C-alpha cells in the first residue's frame, strides 16, 4: 500500500533517479508500424505527476508567449524602434543569468516543487502588473521593461526547477519521449500564443491581451501544487556562491554537456531574428501585427510537427552527433530566411501594415523556412535535454539545468541585441544571413573537434 500526502499527492509517483526498470519490449512491439512514428505518450500514462505538470505548463506557456509578443508590439507601437524592442533582451539578460544560476542552486538545496511554486507566484504578480499598467494608459515604456524583466527572471527559475524534476518522475528510457512532449508543449505555446497576441492586439488591445494571460497563468499553480515533494537526492547542497562554483567545475569535467551548451549558444545568439518581425511586418513584407504573429508561430509549427512525429527519436543512440546536425541544419535555414528578406527588399512595390499590401510569396517562403528551423532546433533541444538529464547526477542536476536554462534563454536575448544593433543599418536581411553562416561553421567545427560528442552513446550516458 502506498503512502499519501494530502498536500503533495501520492509519494510513490516519484521515481528515484537511480531506479531504472528495463524497457517493456511488448510495449515497444505494440508501437511498431505507422504508430511508431508518432510521439511516445508513455511519460504521460506512466506518471500522473508528470502529466499534471506538463498540462499546467502547456496552458500557462500559451499565455506567456502571448505576453512576450504583446510586449514587443507594445514597445514598438510606442517607439517605432526595433532597437527599443531589442532592449527588452538587454535589460533582462544580466538578472536572468544571475537568478537562473541561483535558481539552479535553490533547486539542488530545497524541495524543487516549493522553488517552482514561489517562482511561479512572482511571475504571476508581474503579469498582473503588465495588465494593470496597460489599463492605466500611461505612456512611459520604462515600467514595461521592468515588469517583463522580473517576469522573465521568475519564469527562468520555474523552468530550472521543473526540468530538474523530470528525471525523478519518469524512467531514463523515456527521457527523449518527455523531451518530444516538451516540444509539443513548446510548439503549442509558441504557435497559439503569438497568433493570439497578434489577433488580440489588433482587435481588443494590449490591456485585454495581458489580462487574459493573468487568467491562463492559474494553470501553472495546478500543475505544480499537485506534484509530490521532490527534494534532491545524494550529496547535500547549501545555497551560496560555492555551490554555483561547484556547478561550473562539474561542467568543466563534462565535455559532452559543455559542447552541447556551446552549440546552443551559437544557434540562439546568431540565429534568432524575432526582434526583426515587427519591422518586417511594417515595412518589408507587410501585414503588421498579423504578420508578426504568423512569423513567430511558423517556428513553433515546425517544432510541433517534429515532436508529433518523434516516435523514432528514442532509438537514436548517438545523441551528441544528432545535436550537432540539428544545429547545423538550423543555421542553414536561417541563412535562407535572410536570402528571402533580401529578395523581398529588392522587390518592387510598396508595403505597409495593412493586409492588402502583403508580399505573399515572401511571407510564405519565410514561414516555411522558419518552420524548418523550428523542427531542426527541436531535434537538438530534445537530445540536449536528454543528455543532461540522463548523465548528470541528481544532486548536481539543478545547477546544470540552471546553466542550461541560462544558455537557452540568455542566448536569444544576446541575439536580440545583436540583431537590434545590426538592424540600425536598415538592412533587415543582413543579421540572419550573417548569423546563419556563423552557426553552420561553428556547428561543423565543434562536432569535429569534440570527439566524445560525436560518439556519445545513449546506452552509456557520460557527461
């Protein structure tokens, strides 16, 4: 008979990270044929705790993505400046890095469920602050920068704690499947969220858009409150700078994890053209806020489709090589996206924010390439997460997940600043064209130089 805690749920929902029952061959056989190509749902069916966290995070993420796009549109509407939009990333970067690292320490020191709940509460309050400020109809942009920075920091800490919990809730063999489910969740977030943002901003305005996110955020508390207690296993960690340094030292001894981080830094720094989207919709392709939502959603559509048909990803053993190939393909799609923008810039005709003036061939080509980039990034993301969660000890997982989250969320913000600075040349096609080339070269060099990454074996995960 299993014990139960009324506040946290059944204790036996937590799987110790050292207990890894062998895969059930009969279940694998049942997945043969056409169904074997679809996403593996066993993480949801075997672990109710994981399922609740996944559902709650997915719903909340739709609203969060909606707000991210809305804030960019809000600032661009107030300033008419792509550089001003890119400053959202600049202001959030340092606090996000610091609290992302410290969030990892907290996740290795205390109950990860409590860390996630407290951080989610801060994120919810700042979302409510954005709504209240929009309803006040005040003009200055400074409060928007402050609130979205605090929101980003809190969301980063939630993500660190949540990801550190996953290997305790499911078997190691199912980590790629959990990563694919995360891709579906992320795809839904980034598809539905930006599309809703574009439509809502264009119809009911910014205040209602932020308010809807306040309501959707309640789902996060359901997903986290109903989790079991998840205290770190193994060596005890005390919060402080020494623990952060210990995490960095471990990364120094983990060449495969380190190389995967480096690949992602290049990809997210030089291949994230999202801050260009408002200007692309206003002056290059046309369509205004609707085009911004469509372009942002295209990336997520690619990630979503890849994750839906991810059934065979769990059979790949050379996961490090898969990360390198995924990043290289991602860079190539960003290069081609830059080429599409260049052709659009050279095309005759006048475009503006109205739908009547949209350059449809350019918009369709841009969406297809961004969808391909989302699929490639999803492959590298799934295997990066799997490698980290499978090879890093539980007592160190929060800190490494903190470093990883800083890379995943910090890289795009450095990239936003990179794109914003280059965009002052008014050549909107130049940042993605140059950045994509940098990514392709970097991926080839890192995979070639880091031999252990090329031959990383999922059956014997080594950090």
